[in-house]
C-alpha cells in the first residue's frame, strides 16, 4: 500500500548550522559604480517561504537597526559582525 505514494518534499529546510562563518554566506551583489557596498551580517531563515537569504545592510537606504535580546543572547556579537563586515566591504 505504501508503494503507491510518492515521497513528499519536507515542509521545512534543514536546520541551520550552530555557527555560520562569513565565508559560508552567499556572495554580496556588486554595488553600482560610486555606490556604497551592502554589508552582509546574517543568513536569514525564512520558514514561511522555505528559503534562506543573505541579510545585508544597504547604507544607501539604511535607517535604524534595533538589536534586542536578553543578556548573553548575542546582541554584542551582531554589532561586532556588522562592524567587521563593514570593514571588509
């Protein structure tokens, strides 16, 4: 009876790794001449659309960023990651 069914795709992606290194992120699109480069800071997990996307800060249209969390939740690491990524851009 089970041989009559085709396997269905998983409703979710594989879990994210415990650590994601900058080298593991997808490449950042090249800016147009004279434009500021986008600064990657994260791998965004979007379960509602079953995709992962590069999280970037585009300083040409950037407004505010709120980094909220409890103590030892990674707030400082987010800011360090953005600063380091901006330095490499």
